[in-house]
């Protein structure tokens, strides 16, 4: 019976220690995990042209006069 209690206690302690997060020692509000790995201002996608060679659709919009007239008549 003592061996069973010791085994349960050992497993319980192992599980409790395994649940401690490594982030718990990090200072709140500080920089992230990559300190010194990047400059103070990170240039995201610097120099990229994401829509380069994307065809543009050149269309004319429908006339809005009839829609404006309908809106004015509906508000009277």
C-alpha cells in the first residue's frame, strides 16, 4: 500500500511540474521571445509588390441618377 501511495504521489508531482509554463518566468509587458533577433521597427513585406502583374478590370459604373431619384422619392 505504501508503494502505491508513493507511486501516485510521484506521478502527481511529475504532472504538476510538467504543467508549469516556461512563459511564467517572462516579464509581463516586455518584448517577446525573439529579443535581439529583429530591429525595433520590423518592416513587414518591405519592398514586396503583392499585386504585381495582376490584371485590373477597367469598367464603367452604372449611372446613379435613377438611384438618387428613387432615394429622394422614397424619403418624401
